[in-house]
C-alpha cells in the first residue's frame, strides 16, 4: 500500500507498482497539460477581445450560433467523459478487459459524434451565413479556438485507437494502464475546455 | 551647464571617455516642456538608484581585497550564511527606493499623458506616416506639408497620428515623444517648444529599407512668423492630388499642398472600429 | 504535382545563383556566408568519415538518452550557432561604421535580415540551448538523480532545437530569412509587405524551438519534484536547482502565447485570416500583447539560470556557504511570478491610457527589489570568505558591476516617461545586451569553466580562460557603452546607416568592441583545443577540482554514466561539503545494486529530422511534403509506444568495479590546498580546510 498521491486515477489499493510508477508519469503529463491549458487560456483571452472588436461588419455571434446544435455537442462530450469514467473503474477494479473495451468504444463513438456535430455546425455557419474564418477577426479567432479543441479531440480519438491496439497486443499491463490513465486526464480536460467554450463562447455570445 | 546636466553628461563621459555634449539631439538636451520633464525624471532616477548601487561599488573592491585567498587579512567564517540584520537591510532599502520611485513614476506618467493637451487651444495637426515620408495636415489652416512640421512656438500642438501600412513611431526627441503611429488607428502626441528653432523628428520603428530616411524637420516659429509662413505656404501650394501618397513615394511630390480633401486622415485611420485605444 | 512536393522553391532562391545573376558586394557577402556554411558541413562530413567517427557519434552521442551527453550536445549546438550570430553582429557593426547614406557593406534589406537572424539565433538558438544544456548536465547531478524524469523526451527536445537551428542555417543557402526582427511584428511581417519565405522561416524556427522548450520545462520541473534523492528537501536544493525550477515553470506557461502568435501570423499570411491584418477586424496590437506575454517571461527564462550559476560560483570560489539562501530562493520565486505581470512595458508607446502604463511601470520596477537583494546576497557571500579569482569568478565579479548599470537602465526604461524618449533606440539595445552578455552569456561561460572538468575529466586551461575574459570584458564595454550614448542622442535601433557623421566615432568604437568579443570567442576555441592537448596535466580523476559544495562533485570526473553508485546522503544545502567534513565522501559501499538505465534510441533523431523537414516544407509551401513529414513524426511517436524493451541493466558488479576504480584514483591523489588548485597537483581531491 503506498501513500503516493498524483492527479490521476488512484490505483493504490489495486495495483500499487503501477500506482507508484504513475507518480512520475501521470504528474508529468498533468504538468504538460498545464501548458496546453495555457494555450487555451490565451485563445480565450484573444477571443474575448476580438469577439467584440473584431466583427468588422461581418456576422456577429448572435447571428450564427445555434444553441441547440451546440447543446447536443456538449451532451455528447459530457457523456463521453462519463463513459471514460466507467472505463477507468473497469481498469481499476477488475481486470475485465471486455468492459474496459466496451466503455472505451462508447467513448470513442461519442467523441466521434461530437466531431461530426461540430463539423456540421461549422458547415451550417459557412453555407447559411457565409461565415468563413476569412470574413472577420471575430470569425478567425472563433474557428481557431473551436478548431484547436476539435484537433485535440481528434487526436484523443487516434490515441484511443492506439490504446485499443495496445490492449489487444499487450493486454492490460502496467504500461497500458499508465497510458490509459493519461488519456483519461487528457479527455476530461478537453471536456472542461469544451464546457468553457460552451459557456464563454456560445452561451454568452447568445445572451441578449 | 546646470548642475542637473552634470550627471547625464558624466554618464556619457563614462560611456566612452569623451565629451559628447557636442551632439545635442536627444531628450537630454530638452527644448520643450515634455522633453524637459523626461530629462528631469531621468536624472532623478539616477540619483535614487545611487542609493542602491554606490554601496556595492564601494563594498565590492573592499571585500575582494580583504577576503582574497592569498594574504587577505579578513576573518574566515565558512558557515556564515545568514544574518537577520543584514537581510532586513538588504530587503528594506530597495523596497524604500522602489517605493519612492513608484510614487514618482505614477505622477510623472499621469502628468505627461499624451491624451491630455499641454495647454489651452492647441494647434491641431494630423500626421500621416508613410513609406519614407511624413504628411502633416493642418485642418484649421487648410494646408498640408510634407516632411516638415510647422509649429507656432507660442502655442502647444496636438498631433493625431496614423500610419499608412506598417507600424511606425513618431518622436521629436528634443520636444516630446514617442508614440506609435498605427495603420487603421489614431493615437495622439503633444508637442511644445520653449523657444523657436528647428528640431529633428523621426520614425523610430523599423519599417523597411527606407526606414533610415523616415525623418522630418520640426520648425517652431514665433507666432507672427508662423502666421506669415502658413499664408505663404498656402499661396504657393497646389491642390492635394488624390494619389498624393504614391506621388510622394515616387519622389515627385511637392513640399506643400492645399488640403481640399478634409477626410484624408480619417480615411487612412479608418479601418479599425475602436479608434484611439483607451 | 512537383509543386506539392517542392512548393515555391526555385533555383533562383539558391544564394549562389543569386550572386551569379547579380554579382555585387551585398550578394558576395551572402554567398560567402552560405559558402562558409556549406564548406563547414562538407568538412565535418569528411572529418567524420576519414576518422571513422560516424559510429561513435551515432552510438555514444546522437542516440544517447544520457542527460549529461544531451546537455553537452546542447552546449555544442549553442556554440556553433554563436559563431554565426556573433559573426553577423560584426558584419552589422562593420557595415554601420562604414555606411554613410546608402553605401556600406550590405543592402538595407540584407542588414535587416542580419539583425533578424542575429536576434533570433542569439535568443532561441544560443542562449536557450546554452542554459538548457547546462541545466541538463548539472541539475540531475545536484539533486542526486540518475537522470531526468523523461530521458526520451529530453532527447526529443534537443533534436527539435537542433532542427530549428538547421532551419535557420538553411535560410543562408536557400532563400532569405525574415527582415522583421526577432519580434516579427505585423503588419510588416504580413503577406502584403513581406510576401516571401522570410517570415515563414522565422515562424517555423520559433515553433520548433518553443515546442522543445515547453517539453524541457515540463521534464525539468517533474525531475525536480520527483527525482530528488532521499534527504534532499526542496529547501536543501542548491540554489541553481531553484532557478532551474522557476525557469522550467516559466517555460511551461510562457511558450504557449508565442506558439499561438506565430500560428496566427501564419494563418494571416497564408490562409487569409484576420488576426493582425489592418481591416476586417484584425488588430496588430494583439500580436504585441501575445508576443510579449511570452517575451518578458522569456527574458527571465534567460536570466534566472544565470543567477543560479552565479550563486554557485560565488560560494564555491569564496570557499564559503551561500549568504541568504532563503532570501535568494524567495527572490527567485518573486521574480518568476512578477515576470508574468509586466509585459506591457515593451510597448508603453502604443497609446494606451496613462494609468495602464503607470501600473505596468510600477510592476516592472518591483522586480528591482528581489534583484537588488540578490546582488547584495552575492556580495555578502564573498564576505568572510577566501576569495579566489579563477575564471568563473572573474566573470562573476564583472557581472556584479555591469549588472548595476543594466539594472539602473532597466529601472529607467520601466518609467514610461523615460521610455517615451528611448524606446526603440540604441539605448534599449545597449540595455538588453547589458543583461544578456554579462548576465546570460558570461554566466554560461562561467558555468562551462566550472563544470567542464565534471563533464570531460580535465580542467580548462586557466591562462586561455583569462584571455577569453580579458578580451570579452572590455569588448562588451566598448561595444555597448557607445550605444547607450547614441541612444540618448537619438540613434535608433535597426538603422542600416546613420547619415549623421557625428555618430561615426561611436560606431567605430562599437565595432572595435564587437571585434574583441569575436576574438574572445576565438580564444575560447583555442582554449578548448589547448586543454584537450594537455588533458593529462589538467586531469582531475578524483572529481572535485574546485572544493565543490554540492552533490555533482561527488564521484569521478568524468561522471559515472549512472551518476552515483549508491544513494548519496544529504543533510545540508551544501551536501557534498557536509559529506567531506564527516569523512564520508570517499567511503566504500557495503553493497551494490543493479542499475536500470534507458537504452539508446534513434527515435529522437528521426523525429527531429522529420519535424525539421516538415517545417522546411511549410516555409516553401510544399504542402504534400509537409503533410507526409508531419504524419511521419506522429507515426514514429506511435510506433515507439509499442516498444517495450526500453531499459537496460548495468549489473551490480560493473557498478562496483567502476566505483572501486574511482576510489583508487582518490587514494592516489594528494589533497591540494586551494592555493595550488591550478597546478597539475590538483587531481580533484580537495584538502580539508582548517
Ligand atoms: C557578442 C556580441 C554581440 C554583439 C556585438 C551584438 C550586436 C548586435 C547588433 C549590432 C544588433 C543590432 C542593433 C540594432 O538593431 O541596431 C543586435 C541586436 C540584437 N542582439 Fe546582439 N550582439 C551581441 C550579442 C548578443 C547576445 C549574446 C544576445 C542574446 C543572448 C543578443 C541578442 C540580440 C537581440 C535580441 C537583438 C535584437 C534584434 C532585433 O532588433 O530584432 N546579442 N546585436
Ligand atoms: Cu489600436
Ligand atoms: Cu520585459
């Protein structure tokens, strides 16, 4: 039993060697994510300035955002965080690879659904409002902010595929566990970032 | 030489070991109230900083001598690593100095706010910085001068600045400055001279191959001469052509124009929606 | 089709072809620089082949994940880049000294390219790799660790930095670098005004190097948190480690705004976005904010490790405990935190309100407090000591004095009132060189002198080291004091020629100073060659040439591959001094254990090469090549994640043999008094002080 603490899943009771190894790797990943969050923070700050001053006669936020579509995206991503949580429980308590794979699969599907919905939303903005990033400073930063998040989610999906392959090849060994723990942090943080985008960009953009 | 000038001159002297006062160009040779305030502020900071720097300059050679390995007479205390008294002094002296400096800074900065006119009824001038040249528009006088700024030495002036394509920065070192001139935006700068004279002005921000040429003359004229000069300029000038910027860039511009086009400045400064950024 | 793979790259972009078409002095200088580069590369390749050094280079260095070797490679890279950047500084100085109106050595655009490459290289490819290299080499040793937390990532950071260096080097031969300065402000660097490949070289070189730095920051911070040996509490870390920690934290957060700013600039240039363009809602002021949100912390990334080095130097060469350890720690942290709150002082003149300027001005001056504290702590470190003016100590004391001037001019610049008068002027150029040369550069030279024996097993030749100092120290004064004066007289930075003849003598003085610094660099090269030749006389196998105080001096020189045979005991800040005092520094161990070390890997080299190729292809808009190379990078990363056998065991017997061999060296060495530390008697065993 170890008293090591780190920001990831606690495997102290079920797999203490991996838990100890996680002290360094998971903490390191967490620190790396801090720099990723700094990136998003700067994007948000730029968005705050340009969504007000950068409209330049182009469409304003109220005109192009569609709350309903965004809400579905949010739900898909939140649900995917839940399913990843279930996957983490499967990882922690029983070496039940089937449950783990199923929950991961569900997460993958929800993540892909999110990407599809968001892409559809963008397509709608472009076709209905001519709102391409080249139109105004506001749209430039809007697409850069949501696009950066999109690319992150897509990278997360790729990562899941890689983990599926590793699960198949190596089984649930220590290295695979550690990587899944880091993927979990990554995924939940993307969710947090999305919630910020949802409230800060979409909700406040639509607020009267 | 006033006592206040001794310190900066000594600094220059120290810099290369040669008197430099021959080159009266920078703000240390202030010829207007803003530059004079800058100079005085500069000097006062040097004095304040002496409180922190002089003890080190004195202490360092003494310590190096006394505690040298070969033959130094100082006591050797290998484990001496803390002394509450010394630490308090080390922290509190700079805190006090920076405290005073901060107080000074606050007042000097607010009093020289470029958005606050220096005096009543300032002369309004609009400056457009372009590739290799400066255009000065006098909306009330209805003329435009190129690469030459005509000031009334008895009146303060208020410049509105913008730039045609890239970032530039306008300064007349002996009078005041500098403030950026930005494309699509308007910024402001106050100018005033103590006495009539000619003062160099320039762009300080790299803008391309013509950057070293981006200079202008500021002529501060006694009030009556100024009026006469404006009149003479108006008489000698032709109308402002719409492609004035291209012409000047090609080198076939005139020295002055009649400003039929009152909107020229506004048009060039327009693309941004936020104007002066306060 | 070919366009997809070669992009806009054409024959005419080759510098030599340009010279062939228009053979003037300007193009001749460009072609000569490119020729030197090509010759240098070819000569290196021939040397490697003739001497049969390819295999050792690959096996012992390029694929090594050993933090010590990675550190040494960083420093070597930095020195190569320094040679170029300091040569460029000399060309600029010679040009300005001779140029009246348009003439001079180089065309105005070429001059602009020179200050842009000089600045970019000096910051990102000299100063950063120098200090990353020193931190890499020293920090794990000082905390008693065997390596950094993520050795593979460490090597990847190095290779990304090397790729950035390669990209900037290639711009000598193919096309042109940016002319927009190291800060690359739009709209000047936008597609309308600078349509060529120049700004793209700048963008991608910065992107590569800042990704490397972010990873380094993360790696070092985690190492410091998680790899300290038993007993090494945070407040027992040598001060250098504290500065590494603060620098790492700055690296983790400060690189993001830069990466974003350059990405946005690229999108503006090539995809029609409107972040910084004039009109359509773009705003160039956003760039200024983003760039300096990175740029100011960057300044402290460059100076904090230098402060750490000076702390080690002052206490080691005074034979005394560091004065005010806690003060220094808190001062370092205060500086690191404050450094995020002052970026606006880089554009007081942008027309924001006076209140904003005043607030940022005061915040800036606040940094003066902890900085002043440090200076006096160093002074008091020498007090009650036994001061020996060895080469690092010469640099340190020179720094102490010149740093005062830099500090005073820094406080001056923090005052918007004064800054209005000297912003963009040579006064500013003098100020930041005043901080970067005596501060960062000389600290790194001191560090090289201090830790060289630990890396290679022999000291650097002291006489030639003094030559380096006595060339560079007056060189700096001569090169930059005139700039303070010229700046106060209205001389502006980035000016290709000063038509005012009164500037001429000052410019010649500055040129003379630049030549002295260049000569100092030459002396450094000679010093290394001489020291290698005399390595037997200079050898310090017992490992402790300077009567060191922290753990890195425990063990032989050069260090064990695995750093420490066992776990060193730590009971004090000056852990090694304590061990020596207790007579435990050179004790046999009862037992030895197997040690796991990371296996060599080619992955970092491949990733560096592919990332460099991707960046190069982006510069030339060769989209297909870029996409393939980028995909290649990720394919390698994913492929590597399937490799399981990444560790290698050094058997206990081998550890024991190495340890015994070292103890035999110690036994054979006579302890030397500090008076004799420069003589061949100094085999790395210090006499017990009385
Ligand atoms: C070794 C002797 C050095 C000399 C002689 C030298 C000389 C110069 C010169 C002539 C300029 C152009 C000034 C101008 O714009 O008018 C310059 C700019 C600059 N230097 Fe140095 N320098 C030296 C070392 C360094 C070092 C060590 C660093 C950084 C670690 C550095 C960083 C810079 C930067 C950032 C610029 C600004 C480039 C720009 O304007 O964008 N320099 N230097
Ligand atoms: Cu603005
Ligand atoms: Cu700064």
